[in-house]
C-alpha cells in the first residue's frame, strides 16, 4: 500500500522552503563570517479547509477502529506531580502545547547519561510534599505494569529485559539503583509523560539513538483540564474528529466518550 499524503499543499510548500534553506546553509557553511545562519524550517499548519479535506479522506478511505482488542501489523517496517516537575520546553523542538514528564530522561547536559525530570526549586520549597508523592512511585509503577502486562506481556517483558541489560532505572525507581537488587520488579518504562493544550512536536530523529529501542506505551484518557478527573459523556465530553491515524496503512483510531485506549507501538 502506497502512503497517502493528506496535506499535499503543505508538503509542496515545505519542500520548496527546505530547498531554499539547504542552499542558504551551504552558503553559511562555506563562509560563516559573512553569511547568517538560516533559521530551521518546519511545515506550516494546515488551513481549516485543508483539515476538512484530510478528515473527509480519513473517514471515507481509512479503516476505523473504535473499540475491542486489536493488533496492527505493518510488515513494511520491522524496525499530582506537576508541582515537582518541569515541562519539556525545548524551543528548537516543541511547537505547541506543553508536555510534562515524571521519571528519567536521556541526558542532554555535559557528562550526563541519564537525568531526571524534577523541578528542584519546588522540591526545596515543599520537601515533605515531594517525599509523600514519591513514596507512591513504586505503587504507580506496579499499576502501570499490570495495566500493560495484561494487554501485551511480551512487549512489557522485552522492555524490562532491555532496561535490566543496561541497568536503566524505571519510573518506579526513586533513585538510580546501585545494583540490580535495588531495581523495582515492575520497571519497564523510564518515564511517564502527559500533554496539555494540543501538544505536538515536529517529526525528527535524535542522533546517536540505537535502532532497536524499547517500545513506547500510551494510555489515551479523556481528562478534564479543570479538575484533572476523567471526563465522561455525562459531563459533556465528546471529541469530534481528531482521529489518531496510521497514514501509511490507512488506519484510524477514533476515541469515543467513556473509553480508554491502550497503545503499544
């Protein structure tokens, strides 16, 4: 099946601007003292008309899944805590919205292999509150384990084996384990991230990453931004459109009210 382009005008515009960007980058690299480094280019946001057209294509031609247990095979590709954590806010990557993360992250600072998502100033201000919160991390890790192990035990255990092999801490570990016996038996993911305000990131690859990385897991839970509680149809929750699509295989997930969606990909 050939991939479908839902936004051809956006793609055409981006390719044109990217070609211009490459030429300017070549000039800059050849003479950086006399040429200014061009700003990185990104695809523009679709217009309302383009979004409407893409939605019509998805609804008419994509296979839609909105309930039950489903496995999707792509044979063409084998390859309460907000106070104490800082939002991911890389100006070069984040494009819209906010993503919060609790747990461990890949290190980006010098001599740091693994860092941790923590708002140290807030922790210093309220150490007792932070201590009480983190005492429940082992329980949270156990809940996440049960949630996904019953759904995809092979994937969960594969991730755990990968993390054990490289002695990588999990969200269930408060501190870096000094030896294997210190690790939580329910560790299979480094961190728990959640987003607000329509968060999205531009498509990109990180240099230096291994090809065979652990699998990501996701829970799609309708949540009220005001109360933080699960939003229900009785409370007026009913998302229109916004399907989660797998473009290359023309498949769409539709999130109905009163449903929670689990993903392993």
